[in-house]
């Protein structure tokens, strides 16, 4: 397998821009393989105390994430990336887990060479107070290239 690229996908316009950028960069490279990866944060028990409600909400979120991944994959095929070089993956994580750590764990587990994320539109103050996925990935990533697309 060639150069493995992991693209973190969420429900933002920045994720869409990241996918478009990756498509334009890797389309001519026949050895590039792209995994569109969505970290699905499960519903919080204090908001959904009933187990059945939580399961229904998780299922709803999972279907929405899958539709989004399929739409992003379609964007890649529209610019000429072959379907057999695009993979979709959803990982469900606990509400207490960090999205950035789930992305980096997947990067290590899958041996990805490049991690791509969109930069959300946070103010400097918000980023300082809460941090951002892209900032944490830049700080914590090891043995890979990181692309942050704005």
C-alpha cells in the first residue's frame, strides 16, 4: 500500500475544504490511499439517561456521520480520485474521550503517513481556553506529516 492519508471529518465546512484540498493534492499520485475518519462522540448519559434513548441517538448520529463520509468520498471521486483508494471509517468514542487523541491513535494503529484536519473558526481566546483539535494534533503527532487546512 502506498502513502496513507488519514483525514479527520466532522460536520464543518472546514472538513469539506480539507477533503477538497486532499483531493487536489493526491489525485495525480497513484500510490496515495485516503481514509476519511469520523470520530463519533457518543451521547452523554446525563442528557440521555435512558439506555434505549442513548442507543437510538447513537444510531442516528452514526447514520448522519456515514452519510457525510459518503458525501465527502463522492467529492474525492468527482475530482478523479479512484473509489478503490478511498476508505470510510467511523470510530465511536465515549463523551469523556478527546477527538484529537482518537485521531492520533488511529494514525498510529493504521500507520498513516499524513494526518489532515480542518481548522475550525475559533477565536484566539476560544482556542486558548478550550484548545482545538488541530492545535492538539500539531503538538502531539509523531512520525507523520500534519496538514491543517483553513
